[in-house]
């Protein structure tokens, strides 16, 4: 069992850190809003620290799941960042969805301290985090990955090294590009079915057994049909992810017309007050 710290107890981090504790690891948590860290400790045990540096001191491995590139830099770099508290030979695993550039930059910064760095964004949503069923796509070197994988196993159903530093984030971009158009497709299908006067339960029970089946359909059709979005993966975070994908495509020349369009649809949802709604809220702009 390892001594680990977990930085960022959000929708994803809170249950992920819980699975590490349940596996028997010695867990120290840090959360910017301290009340959440205190609640976690009261429920699960372990201990909390007021800064990333203090949480990281003395640990074998430090994991993080914060919002975006800037947040990630804040919890890793600087005098109160985790790297300042970590010893040479330890490992940092980042589960934030961030840019490939940020991963490469932090890999290089970590190396200066003798620390290993794995970019390890996740897929599977809030339910995947709560049920220890996340898919984890990693970038970094093979030795660091070999140390990371048994720890990640506490909350993952699949985990794979995709290539050098940044390759995990690039794989996550593919994941988000595939999801963007798909969620819009499910939203259009359900909104159409409702207008057509069909029983959506019956429709999904049939078509989810055929070629239209998807994770989004199976896990989101019910709440989409009911107009409930107060959970899950926030629209603000999806726009952050799609922004990362679009920026990367400008560099590598890939064409992302549907991704760019769906990004604009999400800006409509934000204007409707849906910044924290689940990404399945694309249907809300079709049914308003
Ligand atoms: P969230 O609920 O908004 O939680 C974000 C966490 O990061 C909170 O603990 C927040 O602290 C912390 N944080 C943000 N900025 C910070 C900063 N500058 N310094 C220190 N801590 C900071 O987000 P989430 O849904 O868990 O998502 C976290 C990451 O996972 C994101 O990159 C997201 O894209 C990715 N992701 C999410 C899902 C999903 O379904 N939710 C799925 C796959 C990937 P406070 O409590 O103080 O705000």
C-alpha cells in the first residue's frame, strides 16, 4: 500500500480519492475550498492539508483532478505547489483534462525535481468515478506508468499507456471529439421523438439494442427526456475540452467542423444559465 495525496475533491476527485482509501492506501487530501476536504476526511478517514505542498510532503505518489491548465499549474508549481513538497523518485499522476502542452511542460518541470509525471485524463463521468469504472488514458514513460497503473486500478476498469508525455491528453481529445457530435445526435433524436408523440422509454428500449446504441444514450436518455441536468459533467468543462481540441486541430491541421458547431451550441446553453448543467443539456436549446 502506498502513501498518496489527492488534490481536488470535485465531482470526480471526491469519489476517486475515496476508492484509494477503500483499497487501503494512506490518503491525504487537499481541496481549495477546505470545507470539502474536511467533509471527505469526516466520511472516509485519512487527513487533509491546507496546501498542495503540505499534502504532497512525504508521499510516494500525488494524484490530482482539478479544472483546467491554469488550475493544474497552480496546484503543481510555485512555493505552495505539490512539486515543492515532493522528493526525487516520487510520482505525480494528473487526472485533469488539460492540454497536451501543459502535460509536456509539467513533465519537464517535474523532471527537474527528479519527479515522474503521467498525464492520465479519465472518461466515464461521475458514475464511472463513483463505481470505480473509469477509463484512463496515459502519457509518459513506461517506468513511471508501471508505478502508476496499480494505484489507478483503484478507480479504473481500463487503463493504458498511449505514448510519451501528452499522449493521454491527445487520446482524451479524440474521446471528446467523438462525444460532442454524438450527444447532439441523441438530443436531436429525443427531441424529435417527443415532437412526434412517441413514448421515449419505448423508443430507447428498442433502438439502444441496435446500431444507435451509445453510452450517452443508455446513461442520459431518461434525464434528457425529463429535462434534468443538475449533475454530471459541467458544460463549462466541456467547452474547455472542446477549446483544447480546436486549438490542437489548428496545430495539426485536422478538420473538426461538427466539434466547432457543437461548441457553439454549448455557448447557447451557457447563455441559458446552464454553465454547470451536465453536457446532455444540449437538448435544452432544442426544447426551449
Ligand atoms: P469540479 O467538480 O468542478 O471540481 C474541480 C476541482 O478542482 C474542485 O475540487 C476545485 O476546488 C478544484 N480546483 C479548481 N481550480 C482550482 C485551483 N485553481 N486550485 C486548486 N483547486 C482547484 O470538476 P470535475 O467534474 O470533478 O472535473 C475535474 C476534471 O476532470 C476536469 O478537468 C474535467 O474536465 C475532468 N472530467 C470530468 C468528468 C465529469 O464527468 N465530471 C469526466 C471526465 C473528466 P473547489 O472545490 O475549491 O472549487
